[in-house]
């Protein structure tokens, strides 16, 4: 009897087959990925890295275990907040095996911060970042013009907010020019449109103030005004920007960066222009104040003119001229007397100095019988016999005339002052 062998079970084949590393890794990959459907996982982020490819690589861990995770660039680009080491998160993903390293990891599709919403966390992170850079600093706030001529509205053309703003502007200041730049105010790409509109209106020029805003909504509805691109466009605007987003309780990044925050779009319109009736009232007050000031000036001028007309100078002009002439004569006489006295004192001083000089003159000595002997060539005074040589010409000055002589002999004798022989 011929019997056929029973077919072997897959497990039996698995036990007897020799696998390559790649083959066994593929078996494990298929088994794990088929075993677990996509799931939610909670853990703490560590070893976070984001290379130039844009993918996110990190580790999820708790107190007893850890598992690798990867989030591809397409999913990472949709993150509203910035992932950081140490952050507690909820992730949704599927288990997969990474064959080159033979390890399993979680392929993450979605990440939510644990304990706080993703949008709220993203708001806080961006607020802290821009605050450090000084975008909220009051020193950078530009003042609003008192009476703008042209206002730019950056908002949705179909929302109720734009109609409210235009109505308020027409009522408060009918003469102001309003230009609408229509943009989307929520949804994908809305932030880029708003930022582009701000840049375009700055390049176009001619606007005195810009109003950026929309009506109320949820945090997600208003999120376009919490995007960094909008914040930086507002900060870079050369035109003052008023932000009026949502309701009174809504605060956006655009509100914090703008030169002026309005609680609602309607209030933004009210802040941009003054009330026409108030302007007319103020104009009437200024007209009355100007009229009163002019009357006061005219009255003051009339009083001064009357005072001048009644003055002595205008009633007796020739007498005033005579008084000035008489005063001039007095000043001339006084000046002449002072000059004579000054000359007399100077003459006396010169006479005294002349007497002193005359008393010191060598001619006075010569008058008493003395003489003064000089070297003929050098005209130096001869004070000692040792200063001359035999045959040298000398010139002797007397009270009357001079004698030129030649030295025949030199004798050493006593000096007239001491009676002793020199030397």
C-alpha cells in the first residue's frame, strides 16, 4: 500500500529552514506590523533630532522602557507646536521594523502634547520666542495718525466684520478713503495670504493705517493670526497696524505685535478715525478760542497805541531832541575834563621818570671831573689796566669832548677805592 506523506505545517518548515538575516528580519517585520493596528502611545520625548531631510527622530520612554520613533517630514510639517526633549506627549502611529538595524520603532502620524492642547502649546512657544526677540516691545510701536486720509482693510470680503468696519468708518469719518485687500482669514494658506497682503500694501504705499482682523471663532478658526509669518509681517510694516481679531476675550499673536490692539474689528475701525461730530465740536471750540485770542490781541494793541499817543515823546518830540542834545553836550564836556586830567597825570609821571633817569646818567659823573675810557675798536669800557695792551688805541669820554690816545706804558698801581695795589 502506497501512502503519501502528510503536508508539513508552516511551523515545521520554519524550524528546518535556514534564513538569511534579511529574510528573518522581513518575517519579523511582517509579523509585527500585521499583529498590531495603529495605536495611541504616551511617553516622554528624548534624543530628539531633525536632520536636513525634515524628518523627526526621537525616543519615547517611561520609567521602565523606551522605544524609538520616527515622524516623516510630511507629518512633521503639520505640527502646530515645537517638539522638545522632556515633553510628555500622546502619539498615534503604527509599529514597524527598520531592517538596516534590525530594530522596531513607532512610525508616528500624529502628536498631541499631554495635558495641554497642541494649539495652546504652539501659541505659548511662539509667544515666548517673539518676546525674546523684542517684537512685543512698546518701543517699537508706531503712533496712529490723528486723521488718516487712506485706510487699508486686510480681511475676508464676505464676513460680517468687514461690513461692520466699513459702516463704522463711513459713519465716524465720511471723507476717509477705504481700500479692501481681500484675504482668507482661516484655513490652510490663510496666514501666508494675510502676511502677503501686509507686504503688498506697504510696497504700494499711500496708506496711513492698516487694519488686520476678522470676526470671532474658535482658537483653530483664529489660528492664522497666531502664525509667525503674520507676526513678522506686522512687525516689519512701515505703516501703523491695528489688529482687531475675534471677541474681547480672544488674544492672538497679531494683537501682541500690532501697533494697537482692538478688542473687536468694530473697535479697530473706531480707533483708526476720530468721530466726525467730535471733530466739528472741537473745530467750533478752536474757532471760538481763536476769535477770543484775536480780540484780546487787538484790545491790547489798541491800549498800547493809546498809551504811545499820550506819551510825552509824541506830544513834545522837539523837546525830547533838545534833551538828548543837552545830555550829549554834558557827556562831551565830561569826557574832555577826564582826558585833560589823564594827560596831566601822565605828564607828571614822565617828568618824575626823566629826573630819575638823569640822576643815573653817566654824564652826571663826568661833570664831577671823572672820565670814561673805552677800547677804540670794541667800545668796551676799560675798568682795569690789565684790560689794555701797549700800543692800543683808547677813547676817553669827558664832560666836554673826547680824547683818543695810544697806550705807551702800563703801570700797576693802587685802586682809588681801597688804596691797595690790585691783585
